[in-house]
C-alpha cells in the first residue's frame, strides 16, 4: 500500500495533546516544585531531548523511580527516536500501581500508540489505542489514530468504522477527514475520497498533505477513466 503521509507530521499532535502535568493528587502530595519540574522537563523534550533524558535520569537516581520522572524519560526517548523503548515505558506507566489518574493513564496509552505508529507497528498501536478507549470511551482524538493504524494494516472496514465515529463526534477533526479519504482511495471510491479531501481542505486550506492527496485522487480518477492501473501512480 502506498501510504505516503509522513507519520512525523500526523503523530505530533497526539504527542502534544497528551503531554500533561500530574493530577491534583500528585501535586498535593509532592508539592508544586516537582510539578513544575515535570512541566519544564516536558518542555525541554521539545527543544533538547537529550538534556531532558539526562534530567530524568538524574531525577530518578537522586529521588527514586518516581512516576513523573519516568514520564519525562519516556517522552525524551521518543523524541530521541527510541520509539519502541518510549512506547513500552508509557505502557508500563499506564499499567503501574502509581500510574496516576484515569486521564493520566489514557494519555500514556495514547502516546504509546503514537510511538508504535511512528516506528511502524500498527498492531501494537491498535492495542494501545483500544486500551485507552476502554479506560475512556470518550477520548475522541484517539479514534482517528486507531483508524489510521487500521488503514496501515489495510483493514479498511475497521478503519472506516473508527473514522466515521471520529467525524461524527468531532466534525472539525481535519485528520479524520484526511485519513478517511485515504481509506476510500484504496477502496477505489474516488468520488467519496474527493468529498472527504474537500471537507478536510475547508478545515485547513493550506495543508500540503490534503493538497497532495487531492492530486493523487485526481490522477487515480484519470487513470481509472482510461482503463489503466493504479500501479502507474507516482508513489
């Protein structure tokens, strides 16, 4: 399957949305300084992940294997490209006795799923996203990413089910429209795919991936109209 959408661009929003500070109970027991340290460490992940990883390691060495130190370590591992290690760390956090609130655990599983997608393991991503949805069936953002994982596996029916529901819940979700367009493209439902791309472009007119897929769909429509194969597509 020629899925040409770079995962680094589509997974980033999921990572960012899941980066949260500890819940109120943690803040109450550990004090604001520790909460602020986690916030600073997660911010450092964005600019200098190696320094963030060293910070988390020092934190763990000096004060024990605290949950929020492990969270920062996992985030820094993903930022450094160690996706599998980061995903496993986040999954372990989600299942740990000290894994925090329900929202914390959902966030850890969401980031694990994103890391599995990034490294090319959609089966593991589906498990992580499904576990997150079991904890919170209203975690709407996760549906679109699970749909993407099914798309990577060419499980089009399951992908469309997730994406239909994601769009029903959040009709302003650009990525849900973009992914569903790709599902329909690979099922040769080009008119429907173009409708989804048009909707995606109303939400983000300048997005280059939507423009790219509009071009793919137009080229596929031309080839099919001429009785030619999509194997001639330039990807």
